[in-house]
């Protein structure tokens, strides 16, 4: 790869690329950048929790996640980025970084597979973010598509390690029923071991509505309150919202 320039060393840089001459002259560690490394990486992290495969208005949350991920992939092509994607799995390797339409189409193929039905080996968002941390390089863009309950299970203190040198966007996938259930008795079907049962929740009562809010909206409120202070750009993305309504969160395009 053709040498491009040197800059101060940042955590995560390859130690094999340290510029020893500049390090000796300046007294601060510097690393060499090569032409291929000047392309920014856009990395999509796809939460595949079972709770995403649900929806009551317009589309499932999983379908909205796939659509938003597709938008992010084509934005990466527009900006000249390499695009990669991964999910929480110990068996499936990430979609490797690639530039241009070819890279975007690989990511779109993965999103279609991942969000068509719940994968049987979902290991959780925490595993996905661990994979992401190892792949990211300073200056990358990270787009996380996640259910609020999955985000609630991630300690807020873990996010600064991702945001320190990267642009991090978190899209919280929500459904209209989760945000504002009707004040009425709602029937639900449950399945356990092949047996199905029917339960009814009286959401006209204050106690039930409070429990509902605590389950579905409290994680959303916590993320919106806590994560921006840790450098994460957070937005709700409802199933009936335009799939590109989050684009205002993006920073500038990569400089040529």
C-alpha cells in the first residue's frame, strides 16, 4: 500500500505501522497511514433480538432496521466509505469492509437474511459491540440498529470506548403499540413448549400502564438521557416513520 502520511498514534492502531523516525523526533508516538487506510469505515451493527420481529403499524421493527441499514449503506457509498456489517454471533463472521456498490450490496444481502427471521444463534448486542470495537479504527462511523431492551442491557460506561475516536449513531427501533398502547383490555397469544395460551392485559388501569411503560419506554428514555453525554447520537425510529428520518444525525462526509 502506498504511504500517505503520519499522525499521532491512537489506541487501536496497528503497532507495526509506527513511524519510528517521527516518534523519535517529536517525542510522541506516531503511526503511518497508507492510501487504502484513508477511506473511512462505516460499520453497521445489527441487533437481532427476538423482540425486533414484531410490529403493529406499517412494518415490523426488524424490517425498519433493515431499511435504515440499507440507507446507511448507500450513504457510505455516497461518501466514499468502505462499508461492513456484523451481528451478535459467535458463528457468523462479519461482512468484510468493501467500497462502492459491491460493498453495499453485500451488506444489504446480510441485512435481508438477518431480519427475515430471528437467527437461531443470536448472542446479543453486547457480543456484537465487542466485535465492533475490534474492527473499528479511529475516524470510523458506527451505526447501531437495536431494540431499546438490548441497549438497556449494555452498561452506559461501555459506550465511551466506541465514541472516543469514532462517530457513533444509535437507532432505537420502537413500535407504536409500545409507545402508546390503547386504554383498553388487549388480548395476547403466548407460546410455551408448543402450547399456546391467551392472556388479557387491562391497559385501562394505571398500574398496568405503568408496568407497560417501565418495560417498553423506560429503556428508551434512559438511552436518550444518558448516552448523548457519552458521545452517542441517539434517535427513535418507529416502524411507521420514514426509514431515512435519522439522517440529520450524520456528521459531514469524508474529506476527499
